[in-house]
């Protein structure tokens, strides 16, 4: 999510979300999946830094008491889903809007014949807002560069769902745009003709407020400059125990 106050011609602020937002986002990520992965995977230092902070906070596990993690916007599964699965007592449910990205994740993480991830990884495609889980299902929910694609009202709704899905003492790791934006579009992200994108956000203070309003305690909040001309707020938040 870029910070410029004067936007170039192909990047436009908007206060109205397109009616076909999710369809267009899916089509874009399906079309640019190889280029996006080639661009983003080498720049995973920040993702892994905050993932390690989450992992240090998760409870001890055993084969009979696995840690259950939901990943929103898993992409091709590299490197975050892969690292979660490197813990043999983790069970991961990974969601993405892009069927192309999930096909890549399936090929790399669920090979045939079955490997060590078989039975520990569930891949779900579709809009994260349409997911439905029982309350107190997950020990952790991870959303890296994914919740930011939702319109702001849907981000609030998503945070409410996440809080309900977390077990008491469970953790949310997510990032949000550091700059407030009701909506922002770019027509050719990464130089791709089919790379239409949409982002929105409440800004750093607003996002922390929304996380707290969802009922989560913010333990870590850090603004980090990304590899592009953008800053993101990274949040680790915990659901209180009774």
C-alpha cells in the first residue's frame, strides 16, 4: 500500500469499492501468480521475523495436542505455510482467494505420494470472509498482506470472526497499511496488465483500535518499511483467557 500523496496515473484513490472486487482480485492473483511469487518470496525477512515472534508465544505441543493455525492469504505456501508445517505437531488450515496460488501450494506442500504434511494441511480457496469455523477452533490466526485487500468495513468484520475463532489465549499475527486509506486501486501492479489491485486500511492507530475493539489485547505493534514504497503496521494480539 503506497504512501504517496500525489499518485501516479495508474494508481488511484477511491472511496467506493468496486462491486466485483473479489472477482477482480482473484483474476489478478491467478494471472500474476508466478511473477508475484518470484518477486515476493526473496523478500520474506519481515514475514519470518514476525512469524518467529508468534511461534515463540505458542503453547507447547504433542502429537495428541497439536497446535491449530489458520493462515489467511497463504499464496503458494512459501515460506510461511512451509515453516508452520516444519513443526510436526502443527495442524494448518490455509486459505487463499487465488485458485492458481493454491494449486502451487498443493503441488509443493501436498505432493503425491503423500509426504509428512499429509493430514496436517487443509487448503481452502475463496473469500476469507466466507470462511466458517466453530468458535475457539484455532490457537493462532495469521494474515500477512491479505486482510489489507478487504474494504475497511469488511476488515472490521473479519477481525470479529478471527476473535471468535481463536481459543482463549490464542494469537493473531497480521499486518495492516500504516497509512489510512478508504480505498486505493492500481491498474497494473508489478507492471502486469492483468495486475489490478485494491487495498484499504484504517492507518496504524485506527487498525490497533479495531483489533482492540474485536476483543484482542495488542502485545506487539510495530511499523516497518517494506521493500516497496510503503510502510506496514505489524500486530501480535492475544485473546484473553477467562
